[in-house]
């Protein structure tokens, strides 16, 4: 093939690649039903992996009870560390709480690269010996 034959192929391939990159870089909205802690955890993980734009998790208004430690970043945490820009908003007031019979852990850890906004979300019963029972912000935005 000569360069004139390859030119349309290169342009088409470049356009497909640009569209693919734009699709990956879009912010996402996740939805979690009443009391679905696993959905909340998976949505935070996906938002962190997406990492582009302002991702949103919409919670049904209810109680989300955390029973286990998810990670040990700067001490035990009930949810994945927030490393992206993320808003968690409840359709009606929602409560994220540590089960009182669970081992001690904080609810949220926000990494220096993270930015967390909570709307109509109440944090309760988090326990941490080294800073922030409900939330520890590592000087993110």
C-alpha cells in the first residue's frame, strides 16, 4: 500500500481512538439501592478507577451499615480510600454507620489526590485511634 491508501485508515483509526479515550474519561453516576453496602464499595472502587471528572454515587435514603474493614490506609477504614473527585448524594437523608459490634474503624479515608463531597449523608459510629472516626482527609481538596 502507498501513503495515499493508508491515509484514510490512519485518520479513521485516530478518530476511533479519540472517541474511545473521550468515553473512558467521562464522569459517571452510580446508583445504590437501600442498604446496599456492596454497591457503595464497588461504586467507590469504579469511581477511583475512572478518575476523570466528577463522579457521583446516588444513595437511596436509608442506613448503610459497615461491618468489616475494607483497607488499612492510614489505619482501618470501612470504605475504599477516595482517590478521585467524588460526590455521594442521598435522594433522602442516608446514614452510613459502623456496626457497633464490628472492630474499630473509620468510615472514610480521603487520599491527598481525592475530593469527597457528601450531600444529605450522615456519618455515625466511626471509631479510629489515629485520626478521624467518620472521615480522615489527607489534605485533599
